[in-house]
C-alpha cells in the first residue's frame, strides 16, 4: 500500500480527563447512535476505523473475551490482531 505522505512518530497521548471529556461530549451530542457506538469503540479498543468496519461477529470470541482481526483486515497484513474486549465495549457485551 502506498501512502501520500510519510508518517511521523507521535508521542502525545490523551489524558484520562481528555478521554472523559470526549466520551461525555459524544454521549451528549446530537450525533446518531450508531456513530456514537463507533466513536466509543474506536477509542476504547484503539483499532483502526477500517478494522472496525470490517468486523464480523464470527471474529469475536466471547469465551476468550477477544476480538480476532484477521490478517487480511489488519494494516500490516502480517499477523492477526487480537483485541481484548470486555463489558465496557457495548456491542461486544452479551448483556
């Protein structure tokens, strides 16, 4: 895959307070519910938008509390990506 620009390393991360403010803003916004769920999932799982869009229920292993992103859906295409999922990840919860 070719990129238009060269990626730069970043060392800044969101503080817990910034995450809280963001999640609260998403929750109280006028954005439609499906978008709210997506924004929360991307932030809580740190997956790429494309990985989330290509997710299939068959890739979610509730017993292991893991979401296995297949090689063909990962950015590098070199190894499967395992994402821990828990009760805080709304669509992955059985509740």
